[in-house]
């Protein structure tokens, strides 16, 4: 038996000169990032982890579970531990777009001594769209507003215009392309409101609508799609 210099207790095992409990308190058992940012599909709740989209039950708890599961495969143990696993997690704040969670961890040494510790992580979720939903919703838009111009922050400008116009719910997607930003909208009224709001933010030259026929609706009417081009001056 040896005596831990930190807590004064007798201990059969010493890790870095400390008893296992003091070792965990001082060093932790894994290198845990203070914050993790991940994209979540706002249509289906899938979460993008390490470049792959993983399905969830579309609740914040389910998304956090998936994030913790992914983290557990990537955690590196603190030396001289050789392995670490996640035993579970608790939410320290209400699960939401930004949630503070506490990971319960168990590490082990090469000799098989187990050491437990807790580590807080903030998980920030960014609303996004997964490729599958993108394919689905891109078939649903009625109007495309192509915003063109070389100024930086163009996407932010379009998003701000959409907010000011009160049409966030009518936006299928805002995406950046090589030439500018495309805003896909569910109906024509939203397009004119977006264009008016954009005009108030920046000088603009608008052409269109250019109309194309894209099939037939379920009621047998011809479906059309309009495209406007808005050039920043
Ligand atoms: Zn101790
Ligand atoms: Zn999705």
C-alpha cells in the first residue's frame, strides 16, 4: 500500500503518483473538447457526424445521443490510460440548439485499473439540410431568386432580407453557388417580398420572371416555375 500525497488515503494503485480518484480529478480520463458544433437537418433531424449524415428520432435528446455516440468513438484517453469509454450523459441545460451536457467517462490503464470521471461539453447544433431532404424539397419550390454580385456576405444579406420580409417559413433553401446565392421559395408572393426587402438593403437590378413548365400537378394543372435574377450594382 502506498499513500496518495493529495488525499492522504492508502492506495494499492498509483497513477502518475496519485490514487485513481485523485488522478481522475486532476487530469480527467480523456481529452474532451469544450465545445462541439454539428449540423442538423431541420427537415428530418439527421445529424452530420464526421462527414456522414446519421438519422435520429428528430428530438434534441436523440440528436444529442447521436453526437455523444460519435464522440465516444473519437475520445483519446489521457496518458497513461490506454482506453476510455462513455458510460452515459446528462443534460446540464434543457436540450436545445445549444446544450451543455456532462459526459460520464470510464478510462482504464494498461494493467486494467479503471478510473471514472465526468467532463462537460457544450453541443451547438446548426440548422442545415441533408442531401436526401435537399433532393425532396428541391422538387417543391415554385420560385427561384438568383442573387448575383461579387460582394462578400451575399448569403447573409439574402437571409437578412428573408427575415425582414417575414418569409422565413416560405424559404425552401438558400444555397451558395459559384455565381452568387440562390433562394428557393414556395410561392410567388414570397419572391416579390424578398426582392423588395433586398432592394431596401442594396441597389438592385431585377429581371424576370422567366417561366418554365415542370410537369403537371396532382389536379391536372400545368406546374410552372419562375426564376428572377437580381443583380447587385
Ligand atoms: Zn488521492
Ligand atoms: Zn434531412
